[in-house]
C-alpha cells in the first residue's frame, strides 16, 4: 500500500527555519517524482517544489526560491523540505506527493503537516 507521511511542522518565528520530512512506503522513492505543496488558509493549494525521478531536475516556485530546498534520501525512502528565512505568508498546511512526473495533479498524497510562522 502506497503511503506518504509528513512530519516536522510547527510554530516558528519569522526568519526561522524548519525541516519537513516525508516518509514514503509501498514504493521506491527514487523511481518517482516527489512534490511539496502547501495550502494557506482561504487560498488554493500551491505547488512549491518538485524533484523528478532519479533527481534529474528540481524546480521551485518563485515565492520560495532561494529559501527552500528539496532533497531525498533514497536509503531512508524519505524526502525533505528545508525551509529557511520563513515568512508569515509561508503559513499553511504542507503536503508531499508522489507521481511518475512532477505536476499539479500527482497520484499519491500525504495528509499534510501544519506550519505556522508567527511572532
């Protein structure tokens, strides 16, 4: 059974950092694209980063470029999203997703982890 479980969310002050984790089971992480998405209160879901299968390419939304970094540890079947210089507008529920390719409509999704950036 394919499953993705996010963790690492929480409350952080503006300017702070968090690292989100996404543990996958039921499939080989390396063979899939992994995306991170977020949904802020009252807003539509936004794709923020994706790394393609075998790490061939990585992309970031303009809103997080230079502050966030996606990575994977194939041995641990875990993907990460390192978030630095956090801003209040980064607040939202963060989801990881898996699919053969990066895109807005990926096949498999986790349940999300809440990130709140506030002083």
